[in-house]
């Protein structure tokens, strides 16, 4: 009687790479959806004051930020408080142009809902903030928000 022998080779079969493009595109899509890009590079110190009554903004896409504080590179820009609009230092006179540009970038239906948020360092003199508010008033930007940190609750022992 004849015997049938199975020939076994010691090699492992090759790994199928047919699904690799699918996996790569799933990972790429996942990181594209979940990653947020930083919009502005801060050039001013921004230690926010604390507040007890804090509300979170609903639509952050309708918020324009004005940063006020001393520059990080004090040897280059000095120690006096500066105004930062987007990625550059500006003066109070440039605020009107900034607000008009921000309005034009929005859909016409969203323009009345535009909020201007002031992110002011706690050591900034109020005169600079008042000048910024006066300029905002001149261009009709009446919705102003002050960004703060929530005050930590004290435990009563």
C-alpha cells in the first residue's frame, strides 16, 4: 500500500498587505478630524485674572481675540504692555481695521453675533484696556468678553 506524505516546508507564509492602505487611510482620517491647529502664536504674556462667575462661550468660531500684555521677548520689544492682533503687534489705531477684516471673513448672517474677547494679562494697566474698548466702541463692536480663569473653590474644613 502506498503512503501519502505531506511535504512540510519550514517557511511561514507571507503576511498579506492587502488591507494596509485601508488602515493607513483610517489613521490619517482619524488624525485629520481630531487634530486642532493653533491659530495664533502668542507673543505676549497672558496670565489671566481669576473670576468666580464664569460662563463658557458657545460658538468659538464667532470670537475674535485681542491679546494685551507684556511681550515674552522683553529684550527685543521692551517691557511695556503691547496689543497683539492675530500674529503681530499692533497699535490701538489698527483695531478698527482688524474688526472690519474679521467681519468680512464671516458670513453676513453671523456678523451681528461676532464677539470680541479681550485676553488681558493681570498686570496690564487699565488705561490700555480703556483705549481698546473706546476703539471697539467707535467701530460698533459692542459685544465684548473678558477672558478669565475660574477661581479655585476653597474647601472649608
